[in-house]
C-alpha cells in the first residue's frame, strides 16, 4: 500500500521560513521524481519545485531563490525549505511521486501553509 504524507505546514509571518517534509512508503522512492505543488485559495494547482531521481531540480519562477527542494533516499523523504515567505505563498502544498518506469503517480493529502502580512 502506498502512502505519501506531507507535514510541516503552518502559520508564519511574512519573511519567515518553513520546512515541509513528504515521507513516502510503498514505492521505490529512489526512482521517483518528487514534486511539490500548491493550490492557492480559488486558484488552480501549480508546480512549485521538483527533484528528479538523479537530483536535478526545477523551480517555479515565483519561488526561485527562496525555496529549495532536496531528497533523502535513505529516508524516502523529500523536503521543501521555504525562506522569505510572502502572503502570496499561502496555499495547500501537495507532494507528488511520479515514476515513468513503474507508470505510477501518487499524491499526498496536502498541508496548509498560511503566510500573514
């Protein structure tokens, strides 16, 4: 059984930091591309950051230079370090595990991040 579980969300003031974690089980973590998406209130879900199985990273322009994605294959966990948070970063943040090799695509339930001005 596959589980993808985000944690670390919360309420923070503008300029503050948070670190999100996403622990996955039931998958071959090391071959998955792990991604963070977010869905602001009333808007569509959008890609925030991703890290491939070989460690290559990609960021949305809106978070580049403020957010950093990393992974620990030994712990089957991906992280999103968010610095200099802005009110427009307020959203539900979702973790995604994708593998083309296994034709699998799994989502977590999401964690709320709220940035106050």
